[in-house]
């Protein structure tokens, strides 16, 4: 693949919002029923607590912003809930007249940094506002996944639903020079209704390639040419995120082909130190990749367009 970078779309310096002072994370593109390109994002406040908002962009030129959310579409959860310290976008799925937003919710820990599980919120106004499906996660902890079951990417297929998500690997944490950092891999599971995913651990999609990798994160999955294709984020102990690429015949077991991803950090600028949290949108004959830049999106998010395979 060969991606042509088109540039930055926005950062916390683009708007003056009290709940948007730091990172811009996990772009989740969605085309509304009237043809507007609405990109849901996690906007982080001065304490780096995330809330879901959006920017509306010109579909023919996503770098041109047409509007943005002045209030959170989905705020943090109530005190004591699984998402009381931040909500993070994951995937948006239209269901009839509703828009379902699958998201991750943070809760701080004491003996460990945090737990992060998955929730579902539903909108009846194209994402201007969301209401939680429940106060508890749709992906709760399991014996094998005590700390993380998050970043749920959901696709409707064959009368059911498929999910790719991040789950704990070998206890969920790795000590990196005295600092605990999350240890997780991408997993797969199925559901009949998109809400009940059972209580079993999902199937592992692929493995780490070396002992410096400690996170295989935030997949974006699409089907093309009879194969499942995935762009995902690779977290390293000694450098920032990079993007990777994998393919699968069944959508479960993926073969890593990271050399084909076709995009890397720039020589300078907002994405020179890190590229992460990619999300692919195929629309009007174009394949677009939205992604975050330096320091997990502190310098903003932008996009690239696929020029050729």
C-alpha cells in the first residue's frame, strides 16, 4: 500500500473548549444519512480525561472542517462507574434509525494504573448526543482479562456481529524501567445481537514479533477481495506507536504483513514522533486513513489517502 499524507485536521489548539485541552484520540469516521462526514473523537481535558465529541468535515476534502461539537456527545460516567475517568471512541455502527457507539471506559486503580472495559452508547440524532445502553460494561472482566477488554471494533456480518478488541496478555502489565505499562493483544469474538458477547476470552488474532512490543492495539478492519484486512497500532517499549498491517481469510487468524502498511512517521511536524489509532473509511471511491500523531494525539489528528496498493 502507498498512503499519501494529506495533513493535520485539528488539534486542541484549533478550538477553544474547556473540555478539550490536550490529546485528540481515536478518530472514528461516520457518514451521516445526509452525507456529512462526522468524525467522532476523544477530546481530552487539562487532566487528560477524555470525552467523546466530533468534527464535521467536507467528505470531498476532509481537511476542511464544517463544524464541531461544543459540548460532549458522551461525557464521563457517574462516580464509581467503569467509565468515570474517561471515555474513548472505538467504532460506530448504524442500526436502523439508531447509531451505536462502542467505546472504552477508564477507571483509575490503586495497585495498578487503571482498568479499561467496553461500553455501548446509542444515539437517535446521528451522534449529536448519546445515551448509555447500560451503566456497566458490555465487556466485563474475565479470569484471563482482569484489567483490559477495550477498543471494541464491531462489524455486522451474516446476520450476526463480529468484534475485534484488546485484551490482557500475560497479566495485563509489563514493567518498563519501573513504570507499569499495559500489555495487550488483539482478539476476536462473535455475538448474535451486538450486545451480549458472553464471558469467555476472545480468540487471539496474532502475536508479538519481538520482546519490545507490548501492545497490538486499535484495529480497523474491512473486507476487500474476499479477505479481511486490518490496520492496527503497534506499541513499543522504546519508541512511540507505529501502524501495522495484517490480512486474514476468516477474520480470526491474521498474518502480520507490517512491511506493506505503507505509512510511517514524518521527518518533522505533528506526526514525526508517533502515528497511531488508525481508522480506515472507504467512501465515494476513495480509501481514507484517519490517524493520530505525536504523544497519542497531543499534536492532533489528520488523514491520508490510499494512492495504490
